[in-house]
């Protein structure tokens, strides 16, 4: 992908690139060069981003028209909540919503706490120097999402390898679609196996409650969306949060000794400031229309840049700085409107439990070298850290 198109997916460590910041400063909506013959618009302003995300009559999330006309397997089809329009989106979201209410998620908190404790125990045994990503950041959300979906231990190693490749666009789209197809094949097969004997997880619950109205491909798509939203994004948020907090020792200490309200404020600010998911699912213009003074044609793609919108001063004064204190409007890390991430509260619960426990067990945790020892993801829709050597104590 040429840099003239790919720069919105790059960062300067944890910060937006100067090019992206300059784009937002110049205008909240920018027309990019065409890619594959399609005109792309990037929305970086907070108010403008919120308006686009909420508008399902002007924009479609369905991208099946990009796949061509050849016959495709069930796993090669595109579905799930993120790339589905009403009424299908409304019908499918109604299936998942009861499973992600705060009351249902509260029942997961003892499980999350147990996974966090076991993970940190394992880190301590491997210490004093470990890779934070492979021993902590990627372990907790993967185990939680596997327990939530009902994926047995025997299947987890094969499934784990598919996570990062889903969002890596270094080599363009083919690798991403290939990894997505393999993930969906795995999950659709799991649904078929559980249809005869539903398991204890989310897949089994959907089969028990909606098995007669939903086919294996639809349930597999819902499970795939839960995996996408619950694994790689949380793993990235964990690693980036620790790196940022190590540069903010006061907030690292606050995680350990602060009140629940103070910890919640730190987690919420981390979610806003870091925005692991850099861009929302692409929106396709259903018809010609005006987009805040720009003429958008039918078929154009409108990309909402979540990180840029979260750093807009229209959201809160000083939005370019990390500051958990103060009142401000809701950030857009989890999206907005009909397609807002259904697992937002689960992500918050994981970050609260994991970060607080890490700071409590290892108050002296620090990088094992300088910032150059940290390997950042080069080009990915979900930004993150590939490797982060740390020392657990001094």
C-alpha cells in the first residue's frame, strides 16, 4: 500500500503521525487519493466522526460488492455485525445483546480475576525479565474470549495463531482475507460440532436459544465478531497501556493504591487516548450527498479515524495529552451508534482487573531496555506492540 494512502494506519510509537495530525488540523474531512478506483474520504474531527458513525441511511457497512462475482465458500463470505446493515444487523445484534449486558458480564468477573492471577503467577515464575506481550497482554484476553465462546483447550493453539494476521495490512488485503477465512472456517466447524451437543459458552447458548432460526454460518459470523472485538483489540490495549503508564509513574502508582473510581478513570482515559482500533469499519456512500461541505459520490468510501477523533479538542480541552481527570464527552474508541462495539464493558473489565493486578504485584516493573527494544506493529488496522521486554522488579 502506498504511504499516501496507508499513513492513517501508522503511528509514531503511541502517538499519531505528524501527517495525520496535520490532516485533522487542516480540515475534519479530507479527500484521499483513489485506491483500486475508489475515492476514499477520511474523517478526523470528533463531531463529524460521530455524525458519520450514527448515519445508517446514508452509509452502508456491507462490503460484499468488493469480493467479485465468483462462487465463495461459507467461510469466505463477509458477515457479522461490523459489516452488516439493518435489518440483518438489527436481527443479529438482538441475539448477542443479552449475552453482553452488565449483569451477565458480572458473572465473568471471578473468571477474569482467576485468569489474571494465573497469568501474573506465570510471569513471576519466568521473571525477572519477560516479554510483556506474550506472557501477559495477549494471554488474558485470549483465555477470556475462549472461555466466553466455549472453545476447548485442544483447539486454542491453532486458533491463537490467526489473531494478529486478521488486521495486518502490510502486504495488502489478501493476507487479511486469508486469515479471516481460516478463522471463520474454524468457528463454523465448531458451531456444527456443537449443534448436536451445545457447549457451556456463548456459541452453545446461542444454539440453545436461537439454533432453529440461525444457521451455522450466521452463528459462526457472530462468534467471529466476538473474537475480533474481544481478543486482538484488548491485547493491544493492554500492551500499549502498560507502556504509557510506565512513562506516567504517578498513574501507575494510582492503579495500585487508588480508589475504584480513580482506576476506572485511568482505564477510560487509556481507552480514549490509545484507541487500539485506529479506524472504524469502512462506510460506503449509498447515494451522492454533502459531507460537511464536501461532495461525496455514491460508492465512495468514508473512513472514520477513531484515534484522530479522540484526540480532537472538540471532545475535550487538552485532548492531545493523557489526563484521566476532568469531564468530557464520550470517546469513540468503541464506535458510536448502531455499530458500537457490543463488548465494550467486557474490555473495560479486563483492563481494570489486569492492569490493577499487574501494578500491585510488580510496582517496580520497567522496560528492560530503552524504547528501541519495543517492537511496534508497522501497519495495522488494530495498532499494537509485537514485543515488549520488561523487568518485573529491580
